[in-house]
């Protein structure tokens, strides 16, 4: 699902950046994904996704979540998402 229309960022890309780069702010997420905030309407949603991903509470079936064990088998770069 596209979370940021300005930069065309998906929830998967954001979760991947969180698991690989471990950003602490929404601004760092944008940087990890090679862009910068534009209108800011997505910041709250990105923060929610960050909290889920960094807290190990990704939705069931999250292919990149370390809790699922898939990340240890298949490293995923932020660019791949």
C-alpha cells in the first residue's frame, strides 16, 4: 500500500528500512529511502508503521520482520522494497 503519495513510499519499503537501517525519526526513514518529506500528511502513518516494525509488532505475515524469522534467512535491502 502506498503511504506517501509525494515520494511513492510503500508500507513495505518503510518496514524494510526500519528493520535494516533502524531509523529513530520519520525524517530518518525518508533519508533511508533516498527522499525527503514533502507535504507531511504521511508522517503520522509512517510513525505508526515505525512503531510497529521497531517494536516487533508487524502484522501477521510480515515477510521482513525478524520475529517471523524470514529476515535471518533472506536479508532485504531498503532499495529492494
